[in-house]
C-alpha cells in the first residue's frame, strides 16, 4: 500500500503495511509514497530541530520539531495546520503542495519514543525539577526506616496538597499521544485516498483490555492477599502478584496456589529499598538474585518498587515485560509518565504502563473516595486502551479501598467488549502482534503471522473507526 525510504515507526507500531525501499540513511527527509494515489508524505528526520512541547490543533505532545523552511526541492508549499509551541505561538506548520503531498516538520517515531521514555522531563525547568526530585527521593529512602509511618504519610500529604497537577502530562488522564495516533491515521488515509488498514490492538475483536496487578510490599500484605483476591475470584477475574524476594518469605506453596487459581507471579525488586536501579553497578549486583527468584517462581514480569525506572536499564534485566511506568502520575516518588495507555517496546522489552492512579496515592495521599478509578477506566475504554490497575494488599484493610475495589470490579464484570488478561498474556500478544503483518489478497487484507486467527484487521481511525 505504501513504500518508504526509511522505516516509519508509526506504521510499525500500528502494523500498517508498507515496504522499505532504502535511500540514503543520512537523508534528513523520509518519504512515504501511497502506491494507489501516488501522493507522498514527507517527514523530517534531520538534526535541525528545536526540542519542546508543541500542539497541532487539539493534539498536545512533545519532541523535536523542525522550524525552518520545507527542505524538499521542486515544489511550492502552503501551510495547512500551524504547529504551536508551549507559549501558543506558531513555531512550524504542516504543509501541503498542489499535488496533495504533505510535509510533517517532525518524526512521529521520535515523538512517540520521546514521550514513552519520559525524555520530556529533561526539557528546561522540568530538568531542574527532576534533579531536585531525584535527590529528595534518594534522601527520603535513606531516612525512611527512621521515620514513623504516620509522619511519612503526613509529609507526602503536605507535599501533594501544595502540588498542582502539571499541564502536561495531564492528570488523571493524558490523551495527547492517542490524539496524535488518530491524527496521523487520518492524515495517512488522506494521502492514500482511502482509510489505511492496520492490525487491531487486541485479540478476538475485543475493544479494550483490563489487567489487574498487585504489589506485595511486606509480610502483612502477603498474609492479606485474600482480601483482594476473594472479590476478584467471585467475579471471575484473574490477576498478577508481584513479590519482594529478600524482604519476606514467599513460599512455593503460595506461588503454586496463585497459579492454580489462574493468576501469575512477578518480581517486585529485591528488597524494596529504592536501590535496585540506583545505578548500573547496583543493578548488576542485585540482578542475579532477582533473576534467581524469577526462575524459581516462573515469573515473566518485573515491577520496580515505588515505580522507579530508567529507560536504559529496564531492558537489561532479562524479563519478558516491565510494568514500572505510569501513563501519567505527578504524585509518585518519580513523577512523570509515558503518556500512553497502550503497551510499547523499549528495545525487546514490552512495557505495560500502569494506567489507573495507585491505591496509596488515591486514598492515603490525596484522600479521595476512589471514584477516579471507574471514571478513568471508562475514559480509557472509550479510547480502546489498556486499563492496568495496581492495588496493594498491604493497604486492603482500608474500607475505602475495598469499597472502591469492589465497585471497579463490578463495573466491568459483565462487559463483553473487554479482554481481561494477565500481564504476561498482554506482553505475549503485543510481541506476536509486532511479529505479524497484513497481506493483500483477492479477498482483501488478511493477517499473516502469530496472531492470524486471533487478530482482526481494522481500517481508519483508532477511536472513531
């Protein structure tokens, strides 16, 4: 359907069919040609860019943008959509020529990776804030064992009370990247002259996914697992349980019992002391013990305590998936978010972002009633996303939490549109989907690869298709 001079990461992500006919690897312009219409989509992939937040219509994202003239010779261009900077002033434009060819002043794949990796937190004043927050977190973990629990909570509540949610990424839900996906799918359809085909996000025609996960921080939480697992079991849900290998004893019998109940088990750091990924050297020291526990438990996944994360280190751990990123959360010890409620790859590692606010944040820090869980879940459901919730059995004796947990489970217990999956199942599906392609036949587009038979072909937009 398309030919490209360079890999086009956005099409790779959605599995839109195209062929790469290699051009000069250092060429600053990528060209995507629609075979039916002959029209071209040019995207800027050079170095003459400005880094920052920008907006195209209602689409609000961040990354590198080319602010100079269109570097494509032999045609005249007119500005069709202004690209606005964070201050609301035009910094660039999407442009079109008389033949319907389109120029993008940015690389969609770069923008996607910029947000997934939280690189936007290194821009301008955000970089200073991040460094200060990192130092505060390091100090907090050093002195936390000396602080009474009520004092710890009082400190975090006071900080949150004076902390306004950032404009970007928005909290509790950030739609910017998903808006960009739809905008790009629509643009590609305009260039092609027809809606573009792609491999649906979820198997068996399901329109969204719900994943239940639990981090067991201490022995008390281990002993209270049934407070959360019981309501799940009654409603037919399965879930994942992440244990800390060297903080308490996790018996093989408990692991076997959870697996027999349809659940899975993951690794939640080594000691829950905030030091697992403090440096590459410390990670290398601790990783053998974490891997040993993963092998003993048959664990495919990892979640870092306090959702601490480093983009360069997460793929080195040898897990099938990681679930240490939030989509948007300014209240965590490491604030920020990957700005998406869909899985994505960090090298060969599948990232499954946490997409509902954590229980501790909702009930202990913000003192909310938990209604945000259901409201955000519906917002993600409408966008065909992944609702991945993290709840701790350590806090499950709080009646507010148990009430909100039951309401969330009840809300979707009979929803036939949802794929209620374990994290490892979602990671396997996402990997299989990435290894599949669309092939055009006399009967139209068909799936070829690991998801053939389970996957579906979609055309057009993500949300409104």
